[in-house]
C-alpha cells in the first residue's frame, strides 16, 4: 500500500497567548480536539493547501487518533509529519 507524507502546520492557542511547549499527552489531546481552522497549511511533495478540504481534514484526524505522526513545536506552532496510507483502486 502506498503512503503519502503530509507536512502540517497548526497553531495552538492564539498568537498573543500561545505555549512554547506541551508534553506528549497534552499535544495528543489538543490534536484530537483540533478544529479545521487551527491548521495553517498542509503540504505534500506536490500539493499545498491553506484552506484544507474537509475530506483531507477528516483523514488527518483519523490518523492522529492512531498516534501515527511525528511533531515539533515552537512559539505556539506545531509542525506534524503524518504518513497516510492511500487506498488504490483495483480493476
């Protein structure tokens, strides 16, 4: 099964009151409750979105539930790397 790597930038809190770091559990809980408008951008090798389509947002959220991501955080910004398996159509 082919996997596609997504790079996601999200903001935690607001620009005037945002944490510099959170522990792993806090990050995972925040991600589980993340709203579409919390995402600043999503990139793949060939695509870029600032206004994330709802289908892509749901796909990202489902993979976050599985704990299937890596992250870094600074100044209220959270950068995620998520590999999402793609289903291929069969003839």
